[in-house]
C-alpha cells in the first residue's frame, strides 16, 4: 500500500487549508490501512510511505514499512511489491496493491474483493468513476503498476476488469465531491473526527 506524505497529498481537495488537507489525507490513509490490517492481519501489509506519523502507526501494528523512493505512485507500488518478504506471500495467495485513499473501506469489502479477484490470474478493480484503479491483484507474479489517469484501462490490458458492487472499496477521494460520497457511505473514525473537528459534520467541504 503506497501512502503519500500527507503534507503533499490531496491538493485537489478545495475548500480547506493545507493543514486540514494534510490531516484529512493522513486520516483517510490510516482508516484505509486499519481496514486492511483488520481484514488480512497487519503482518501481511507492506506500506510504502515517507509520512512519519503513518509509518510509525502502522509499524506499531506489525506492518512492514518501506521508505517511499520519491519517484511517483508506480515506483512506490513497485517498491512495496519488491519488498514483500517470502513469508508474506503464502502459496496459493498472491499480491495486491491497494490505494490508501478509501476512507469508507471496511474489512469485509476487501476480503470479498480479494476472494473474487483470486479467481483470476490478474485482476483490477476500478474506482467509482470507472477510470482509475483502487485494487490491483495477481496470483502469478507481482502485478505491473500502471497507475495514473485512465489506469483501469491500462491495467485491464493484462488483467480481468472487475467492476464489483462494492462501493466502499471503489470510492476513492480526489476532490470534495468524492469525500461527500465517501461520507454518505460511512467513513472511518479518523476521517470522521477530522471533518467534525472543522465543523464539516456532513462530509462536505464546499
């Protein structure tokens, strides 16, 4: 799981100060990570980040934390996949890259998605808009990350495109409208706390 330094994350979230954007980015990442850790066990997670508070928190849970190489999202994902210890990829399982801005994610959503994805040698779950990617998996070898605008179509060149009916898994957050939709689904405690703390208890920034 790649997690960008919160101080440089979510620049498209208008209607907030840089400090609030950083707090929101960190809260969303930790809510996503907690859901994944609950679903799979923290020891199964490899987190690639240069955000010290996120790294310290997930390391205390038992996750592996690697330093973000600082060359973009795809390189961060590659570093995480390469950093998986042999014991973290059990026979009959595989690799998964999950993005860290899914504040409404619940453990059962991730487990359901991974079970469906495991029926395919490689699979990609698109975001709510259908163009981006929230989850990329492979049972054969580490998947090739092609994140960025339009990534779902690029990943689907060699992976099954699975538009699963799992809105909590697919609702990533780039802009204020995304955050409002995630709020309506039910965001995690950290994201909810930040929004209520700035008087945005309806999840809307505008």
